[in-house]
């Protein structure tokens, strides 16, 4: 009898503690509408590492070398893995013409490369140039800006017809950008640029 009484008292105590905890949690959540109340394992979803553009407290001795922000300029003479220099043809009209005259796509024209080129084109190029390469991508229609050329008609701002642009000229433009189009060198690797070039040359046919 005594043992059962102790067990009942223990259960009541545990229940009372649970009710008290639930009350405190509910009260803390309702106290401030902006508050999330008690949070479980917050460090599981709050990153410990610095965000790229996060301001940094330079008074902290461990962060003093960050110069005020988390994103830092890489040390001099360092290169990303797989990076290849493209300084053979400078970012000017002369470099553009030279690239068009001498550069040849090193990749074979096959279904795999064309399919990958189409995918890359859809991701990076079609928002402006359109799925068919007609210069009527959805960003053009939404933003109502003009000047995006069609690959199979019209002329280039650098001279010549768009449908006659060589692989080297297209590669040069992807690398450096032109007019409102920015450089895509940081988004598309050199090999993948050639796949995009390959697909753009299919769009030049206007089929």
C-alpha cells in the first residue's frame, strides 16, 4: 500500500512539473507576438559559420583580420580549382574579332553535348534570349527592355549578321559579356561555354 502511494505521488509530481513547464512555454510565447518563445536546439538551424556578406565585429580578436565583412578578396595569385586563364583575346573589339577568326569549338557535335548545351542555355541564356533564340525571353517581356538580339535574324551591335557569328565570337561574348549582358565566366566553365556555343549555333539556323 505504501509503495503504491509513493508511485502515485511520484506520478503526480511528474505531471505537475510537465504542466508547469507547458504553462511557462505557452506564456513565454504569448507574451510578445514577435517572439517565438522557447526554442529547441536553436544551433541546429542557426549557422555557426559566418554568412558571406555578414558584417564582422573587428573588435573581436579572432575576427580582426576579416576587415569588417565575412566575404574576403582571395589572396593574390590564387586561382579557383579548374580555373583557366582567358587572356589570349582581350576584352575589346580587336580581341572579339581575333577570337572569331581563330577559335574553334574543341568539342564534338553530338547529342550529349547538344543536350547539355541546351540545358545550360535554358538556365543562363533563355531568360533574355528566349528558348528559341529570338530575343524574346520572359525577362524581356516582363521588364520591357529592348536590345536583346535574335540569333537567327538581325545584326550584331559589333557588326555582321547574328546568324553568321562564329563560335569564337560567341565564346568571347559569353566570357566577357556585351552591352546589357554581363560576363558569365564565373557561372559557366570554359568547357560548358563551348557546349552553349554549340547549342547557340543550332539556334542560329532558325529551325
